[in-house]
C-alpha cells in the first residue's frame, strides 16, 4: 500500500509528462491542466490504497480515459451548440425548411474533407485490427511504449520482464505491423 507521501511523490513525478501528453492531445493548456488534475484526483480517490508499483499503469489508464471523456464532451457540446446557433440565426420566419437549410451547394473542399476523414478512419480501423492480431506480449509492449508513452524501464516493470525483452517485443511488433500494413497498401 502506498503511503500518502509515496502517492504525493508519484504524482509530482508524473505531473509534467502527463501535462505534456494531455496538451499534445487536446491542444488547450487549460483543458490539459483540468484533465491532469482530474486524473490525479481519480487516482488518489479510487486507487490511493494500491501498491506503489501499480500506480503508473493505473494513472496512465485514468489519464487516457479522462482525455477521451474530454473529447466526447467537446464533440457533444459542439454538435449541440453549433446546430442550435444555426437555427437561431434563421429568425422567426414561419417559412423555415430544415431540408432547404442543409441542401446548400457542397464545395469540393467539404467533399474532399469527408473523403479524407473516411480514409483516415478506415486506416485507423485497419491499424487497430493489426494491433489486435499481434501476439499478446508484443501487443502489450507496443501499447505501453507507444500508446501509453511509458519508457523501457517502466514497461519492463509493468510487464514483469527485462528491458531487453521489452525492446525485442516492441521491435517485433513494429516489424509485424509494418509488414501487415504494407500488405494492405498502407504506407507511411
């Protein structure tokens, strides 16, 4: 069980890296600070009684989930408020027709944007499938190193293996993913 001092020291040690990670994802300093603070509060409140060795993995998962929650809230907020403001600008005219509002001519940029968005979603889906197809230890090492942004030592501790094994698993995972994605026509 982690003492209060150990928990405090752990949070101090991950604070800056967590902020940089959140800022990279959300591109908003205030939101990144909120995400990190919420993550730290959740860790302390729900998992403060866990052993010190378990805290890094728990914190990374909480930080990821809190970031995803932020994106979900933003998406919902933007959809609701942007759609409502579109209707407000139309005034109180009784001849309002929703279909006419959205039947405006689409520009080529909007069509290309939709194509790019669809293509990107398809590529990401294929990458996810290929990651799921990796052997368990390779997938675990790959996700900890490149998704959770843990260093080799942290990953080795979390996986219960040597740092050399982590490097081997990551290297094999990257090679397997590159080969599988090239076979699907996806190249960097």
